[in-house]
């Protein structure tokens, strides 16, 4: 454990909007401590390294937690069915991951208020409730898939499934319920280190490194495959890598760790560390599954993650299969922890509950009840005989893909709200890139919805959808440019004064001016939400029909 020292007087902090007083105080990270009010300059590599070690956590956990049981299945399916030809999707997702998570990092450090509560306050009760319901439904199903991952891992290892699921649920609950933020983060960091078990598996399988390097940087599509099948898998890769729970989790976790704008650079470094680890893990999974199954009868016939473990055992030896099963178990536990915490944080925010890992169970009963409740409910569903586990896994991937654009839209709007972020609002290029990402996510969401409702969708129909969405995007850009010229707005956009930003914090929520939302923005947000609501209902109905055998 390291600890920084105070070498300059503490600077009084302006009144902020934090909702739980446990979110203010010393930063007590897994690897170090920073005293509240420590504003001393960090000179020299040792001082900077000590600060970075104390800050490491939020970005690392949210990214490694993203390589969960669902990710193991998705990346494994890509490798087993198509080799390494889809590796390039990971490279394209790197800037998306960074920009999205950097924006929620800013929101957390600057506002001190969770993502769900900010949506509620700035866009009204309807949008706030919609976002929380989206999150709760999707998270609940996601946690089920984490425990499905536990059953697959322990099944391969020869352990009893029911007892193992209950033990895993107990471990997740106990790790977060001690009343010590540092104790939880240390457990989470150890689990993150466990994800590195994928690296030795890669060397056991020794895939062709030159081919992987080529496929990582040169986009291509698998030869002889149906475009519709490949597109749906690409959407699954996007959905498992850029998930809504990540936004809610990291913003609230940054707040709970008491990180302020003073340490923004260090938290960005933490985020990059997490991104590098998640990409290495995902690429390794695609690589060693491709090596293990290419040329076998199982190539192109992905079943589940347990099948990958058996395939690795046959190709590279028992040790490779065991390491994969342990890595899957590790990923499932950290995924369940992070996703359930994002649910508890969000509901704590909107319901006005005490919601901090610094508090014990007695000091935050509602928060821990939500956290433990979703964990236990998911575990029970998994161990009930006859539960449609395969269908639940498919449902999670589908709903995640359909709801992809939702969180990103409100994230973009919040990061342009000057009352919320002041000198920390988005710049022009961040807005342009994020708008492009939202447009792509909307297109992918529409394709996925159409594929679920019409399972026999053709490649031509998918190309038509992409073309229609492209034309709609061009028309929207044309409308925006016409409006800019009519209003006489400068092309360079607003001038942002960023002086004194390190000390700037969002005022209390009751002091914020009412947001001004243009008619065009209202129409756009309403249209998007209407589509998402209808699509979500249709997808759920379709899943229920499949569950009933229709």
C-alpha cells in the first residue's frame, strides 16, 4: 500500500452535488491512498506512479468486467466459426470504448452524481425511468448469463454445478458487502489479474501470429459465409464490448472512489490500461479458438464456451482447457459483480438511497438489498431445472444490440450540457466522432431488430437497411447544415473557456438552470426512444414465443 503526502495547504472545495456524503473523503484505492485536499504537484516518476497506483481501478474493472461470460461466448464463436477474419472489429472498437468511457469518467469526476440521476434531472421522469428500466432488465438478464458461465466452467472442471453457483453468488455478495471500498477493489483487481490467464493459453495454442496481425489491421469478411450471419455476429461483438451497464458503472464507481477532476489524467491512464487488457484478452480468445478448431469438424459449429474448453484440451492439452475454464469462472464472477453494482448504483441514485461501498450493510441497507437481490435471483434462475439458459443468453445479446444507441445518445447530450460539465463539456471533434458512433449503433440496432423479427432475413435486405440508414444520415446532416446557415452560426462551433477546470465542480442539482432543449433535438430523441421501446417490446415478445416453442 502506498500513500501520498500533503506538501501544500488544502484548497477549500466548492459546494458540490454529491448525493451521498460517503462519496467525499480520502481516495482509498486497492494500491494506494490519496488524502482529501492533497493538491500537491506530482514531480518525478515515483510521485506520479504512486498517484496512478492509487487511482487505478474504475477503468480497469469496467473494461475487464466487459470480458465476461457473454464475451467469452461471442469471441469464441467468432474464432471457432470464422477464424481470425473478424479481429479487425476489435481495433475499430478501441476509440469507441475510449471516447464513451472517457465521457462518463468526466461526468463522474466533475458532477459527483450518477448517470441515471443526471438523466432523470436533465431530461425528466419519463426518460429517467425509461433508462433505469432498460438498464435493470438488461442487467438482470446479463447476470443470469454470468452464472451460466459459472456452470459451464465448473462443469468442465468436474465440480457440482448447483453448489458452485451458490458459492460464486456468495463470494460476489460478501466481497462487496464488507463496508470497505478498498477491500472490494483489491478483490476486483485480483480478479482482473486472473483475466491474464488467457495469455498462456494463446501460447499453448500458438496461432499464426502473422495472420492475426494482418487480420487485426486489415478489415475483411469470411469467405463463403452468409452476410446476414456475419453481420449478426459483428453486432454481438459490438454489443458485448460496448454495453450500457459500463456507462452507469464507471460513472458511479468513479464517484464512490472519490476521484475528482484533479486526477483526471491518471484516471484516463487507468482507462487505457483496461482497454489494452480487454483487447489483448479478446484477440487471444479469437486466436486460440481459431487455432484449436480450424480443420476440425467443429469448425463453423460453435456451441458454447464449454465446447471451447474441450476443443483446447484436444488441440493443446489438458492444461489449456483447465486454464480456459478457470478464466471463464473468473470472468463470470467479476462480470456479475460489476453488472450488479451498476444496477444497485443506478437505483440508489434515482431512489435517493445511500449507495456506497464505503458503507456497511447497516449504513446502506437498500443499496445492498438491491445488489444481493439481483445476484441471488440470477443464481436461482440458473439452477432451476429446465430453465431456458440458451435462450436467455441469446436474449441478452439481442436486447443489448437493440438498446445500443440509447445510452450513447443521452451520454452525448449530457456531455454538451454546460450547466452540468461547465469547462469540461465536449469539444467539436468528440461530438463529431460520438455522433458518428451513435449513427452506426442505430443502424446496427435496426438490422438486429429486423433479423430477430424476420429470422430468414437476406443479405440483400441487410444491405438495403444500411443504405436507407445512410441516406437518412446524409439528410440529417443536410438539415443541420441548412439550419446552421439560416441561424448564422459559425462552423467552428462554440468557444469553450476551460480556465480553472480542475477546480470546477457541478453545483447542487437544485441550483442547476432548467435545460433548454431545441425542438429538433426533442423530435430526434422522441423518435429514437419510440423506436427503442417498440423494438424492445417486439424482441421480448419474440423471445417469449421461442421459449414457448412457437
